[in-house]
C-alpha cells in the first residue's frame, strides 16, 4: 500500500468518523468535511461545536412599556421682531411671532400698512 493510498484511506475514515460525530450534533455534512480535510483536528473541532437545535423556539421579545404617540415638536418659533418687509413696499415690517402685521417702518418712522403681504 503506497503513502497516497494510506492518506486517502485515512481521509475517508476520518470523514466517516466526522459524519458520525456530526450526526449527534445535527451537523453531518460539517463533520464529514472537517474530518475528511483535517483528520483528527476536524474530529476535535466538530466535537467542540454546539449541537444545532432545530425548531427551538426563539426567545420571546421583551415587552416594552407603553409609550404614547408623541408628535414631533414644531420648529422653534421666530421671535417677534422688526424684519425686512417681504413685500418690498417698506424698509421694515413687524413680525409678531406668528405672522406679518400691518406695522411698518421706513427710515425710523413707523406707520400702518393694512395690506399686509401673504406669508
């Protein structure tokens, strides 16, 4: 018997032994491949692998405490201030924090412009 024949015979034997060890762990194919390719080291590896658990229930999700829906807060409001008139009819227009008012100013003189622009 040549060295090559002996090596192939031992690879087949270790492959079969690996398949037997792997069968007990639900890993027949893995055991056969490891045994065939790695010999005794493959048997040790398959022996150390954990058993595969088929149909084992997955852990139940941890219930989270009820969180009521929270709306996204609105962006911060622009504070009331004199700002450039968006209509362009006056130098400044008063922003009251919610919208443009009829109060306007040109060159430091305040006035009322009842036709406030949209926006």
